[in-house]
C-alpha cells in the first residue's frame, strides 16, 4: 500500500491564483513518486482578513455562525481553483468540502476542535486521484460551518494525517523552522532546525505553524515536516532532541536552454518564466519565431540557434523539437558538453538510447525523459519503483489518446476516415496521424517501459503491431453492443524466452481498468510476480500535462544539484540559542 502524503499549502504560499501551478508542481512531485496525495489549502493571501473586515463593516460584532460561513468561502474558493489547476495539468483530482470529508467539530464556532473525519471515504477517493480539501473549516453536529482558529489549516492537515496514518508536510514560504526569523537583519545568520521538538516548535514557530496544531501533534506523537516549494531541505518536527544545522545557502537559478517553442515548448517557457527564483532561460531556439513571440518569449532570448544555445552558458538543455536525427545531434552534443538534458522525445530516446546513455555517463550528467511516456501519467516512474520492490510480471496500457477518440467514434457508427478527420479537428491527431494509427507511437512508449520494467533492449521493430487501419469499424460497433470496448493496448510480458511485446486493438470488458479510457487519458496497469496489480492514469498528451512532466524532471534535477548536505554542521540546540530565538 502506497504512503499517504498530506500536503498543506498556506496563504503565504498561495498568495494569489498565479501561485496555483507551483502548488500543482509540488503535488505532482509526490504523486509521481507513488504517494497518495491529499492537499489541504488555506485562503489566498489576505483573503481572510479582507472577509473579516467586510463583515465588521456591516456589523461591528458579527454573529459567529454568519462570520464562520463567510470566512469559510475563502478556503472553498482556493480549493476549487487548485482542483481546476490540477485538472488542467491532467492530474486526476477530486475536490471535497468539509461535509463530504466528514470533518466534524466540537467547541466554539470560531475556535473549534476536530473530532472525526470520514476516513473510509477519503481512503476510497485517494485510491485513484489526488484529493483537495479546504482547511480551517469543519462542521458541527448540526452541519453548520465552524472554524479552527487562526492558522487552522495546519490543524486540518495534521488531524487528517493522523487519522489516515499518513505523513504531513506543511508547505510554507520558508524551508523550515529557524532559531530566529531568517528575514530579519542580524549580526549572525540564524540556524535552521534539522529536527525540532514539539515544545520548541510551539515556542519559536508561532508565526510559521499554528501552536494549536503543534500541541495536537504532540498529544498524538505525530511527527511532521515544514518546508518550502522546490526546497531540497526541511525541518522535522517530532519528539526531539532539537538539532540545528547551517542555514540553506542561496543557490542561483538553474540555467536552461530551451529547444523548441511549439505547443509544449510554449507551455514550458511560460512556467519557467514564472519561476525566476528556480530557473533562468538563457535562450529559446525555434524555427517559428512568431510562435515564440506568442508564448511571451522576449526578442533577446529568441535570437540564437540551437548549437549556439547548447554551447553557451547553460546547465540544462530542454529538447522539445521532436524528430530523431536532428534532435539526436542536439542532445548528444549537449550531453558531451556536460549539459544535463530533459526531453519529451519518445522517438529519439527509444531509438538512440545506447548512444545517449553512453554520452551522459561519460560526461557524468543525466538524461531525463519522464514526459516521453504518458504525459503527466507517472508511467516510467511507477514501473521503476515497482521493479525496485520486486520482479514485474507484465504491464499493459492505453498510451495513445488519438486512438481512444477514433475508436469511440467508430463505436458510435462513424466511418474510419471521418473519425480521423474529427480527431484532427479536435486536436487529438496530427496532420499526418500515421504514427498514431499504425501503432508506432504506442510501440515507442512500450520500448521505454520494457527497458525500465525488465532491463531489456527492445527495438520498435520487435514489437508486434496491429494498427487501427486493420480494425473493422463494424466489429468495433458490434463489440460496443456486446458490452465491450475496443482499445489499442500496448502490452509486454516476461517469458522464459525473453519478452513478448505487442500493440494491438483489443476487446475489453467494460469492467477492465483499461476499457473506459477516453480522449487524451492514458492508463497503465502493472502486474508484479507477487500477483498485485497497480494502476496509474492521467492525461497523456497536450500542452499542460506534458509541461507538468517536463517541469517535474527539472525540479528533481534542481533539488539534486542544490541538495547540499548541511547536516555535517548539525549540533544540539542549546539553551543560549533557545533564549535568543524566543527574544527574536
């Protein structure tokens, strides 16, 4: 059973709607690592203060029930919008309100205590999707809104982590607790707590974490983390003892050369430009400058050729030009020059893996391609994780959204050519959809998955392929009438002779996990030798799902490069330091 991670995003992180994609990045990071993620959110920025002032302008002493109902709208709004941001990225998500989550309270209406949650409902929802909940708010026995006191979203997150048996991470605007406010001028830089006891946390962290929430954690023996978006370090709040370490040093942004600014490249540039504290785009190379301009790329960044960018001052080359030969030259050159590479190019990686792997190893850099299979679906990551845990027996997946669309049109009675034109008009199919229709696209993804699952070097030509052109529309329609769904299934099985791999239109009962994929959705079903089935799903194509996967690779790389171990300077937290912290 995968771990449950409760991530709490406060108003210092969600200052405005523009911060929602950053929260989505943090959620996706945990989700693709295999965690079941429950996100708890506060209202945006100063929303609660503004709502309180609005209430007091109408009534100097607002009635508690009405005030609670009004203030609760702040968290409800941020939860709904975070759900939409996750959906745009293609991540399966369910937004629940406090009543649906069974968050019952007792005590005062404005400073209530949580007493129960619908654990069964939450566990069920978390099996297949990210769950988003508004923090700070509960329901009393009569179903009316109650509040948990200032900073109560921390309490919501910790309470749910305790009830679900999960791990809680409070995502703040600072990467942990410090002996004094790190933002205040001081003769000596405050030290960061690597580990801190609940008592010390309540004493020094009142502006960072709700003391009431810390007391709850202490009463339950619950440890939790405090960190910041994109941070490589954190503070563990636990039984102690208190241990401090050197504060995190300021690290320069990761310098990125972006090759390609089409549908996905434009999305990647937009996100990189919005995160200047993490990334610096050194230039954008594209054959169509107008598309770069439309994506917001300034002229001075769009004045370079690919070779010039690769050889310039950059840490990472992000390859999104597509194709094999030219892209292969760019990527191999970048790796030989000691640049890390992130790509979504399945055709390139599946056909030139040995060359690229050798170039990366010789230069001691990494080649990352999480976006090459399944878009936002953590297909490669899931297979790699399961292989570490034990042998994989087989996998099967629907990894091409174009064919989902066409097969559904055929099942509805449409002719093949008409269904293809409709897919092109809807943006599911390219002008030349051959690679989708003949199974090549799915086979390229299968090759990458097979390498990860079984460690085999499989060529696309070794995959048995039956394309949609060979699927009889009449049979697709008949299958639907018989309670079946036809899907283009990419499957691979380990045998005594090696592996058997195929991409074939397959009739599936509607109860089968792969049968109900639709549109751009991809699904992957992995079976281990222990007989356990693991299913992952999400949007497999499109600007934002692919952008999310590319950004995840970049954030992971940045964390690795910036994850300098400060723990070698760790020391016990002394009484003198504690006194200084309390005065600060």
